C-alpha cells in the first residue's frame, strides 16, 4: 500500500464526512487529501484524476470562503437547489468536458482508461462546484461518480481508494439527507 494513498484516503474520508455535516473544516482537511492524491494518481497513471486534484485545491480554498461568507450580507451560505435550466447546463458541460479531456488524454498521454477517467473527472469538477455553492444536487452527482470510481480503482488495484469511494457512496446518501433536512428547516424558518 502506498503512503500517499493512505494519507489521502484518511483525510479524504474525514473531509467528505465533514461536508455531509456542513462543517467548514471539510475544506482545510481536503487540502491535505488532494495533495496526497495528486502524487498517487500520477504514480498509477490516472492523469485526469491527477489534474482533478489541482482543481480541488483551488475549489477547496474557494469553498472554504463561500461556506463562511457566501450568503446574504457575508453570512453562512444556505443549502439550495439548482433551477431546471442549470441542471441541463451542468449535464451539457459535463459531457463536452468529458469528450475534450478524453480526446486529449487518449491522444497525448499513456493514460489508463482515458475515456472513463475523463468522464469521472469532468463530473467530479461539476459536483465540486455545486458543493462549494451548497447546491444539494452535488450529492446526486457524487453518488453516481463514486459508484463508477469504486470499480475503476479496484481494477487499478488501488483497493484502499476503491474502499474509500465505497464509503463515499454511503456518505453521499447521508449528505443528501442531511442537506435536504437543512433545506426544509431553512424554508420553514423563512415562512414562519
């Protein structure tokens, strides 16, 4: 087992668990995880996942700020839903980005599974953006992506990471439920 994978998995699990609970400490702990996984994914030639960690680095800094000050009058950001038109834009963006990344990694690198890796990376970016803005749909995308990641990482013999993503599946369900409750509470507070 690889030390980068071990530290990345432990901090990754902790940061996703904290995100499901809307705890702002998710963001600084995630920074440790992405640094470790950048190195690990380079070692196993999942380059789209490797570069995804660079995106996660920036989005973690952004999310940290947004969760603390992104609401009205620089207050805590509430959980909300995407509008239907935005759901369509997310799906279209994910598909276009997937194709562009896959063509690049297939043509210019020795990447393992360039298409699958690119699709997962593209939709992970979108899920992370939605997470930083506290859009509840992020959990649905994470759930779908994590199911496929479990198989990919198992195939690449990254068993610890495959197990981590299996746990992420469970946390994604829990996160969706917790955020949904939080949304209902926020709406009822506004109404009363």
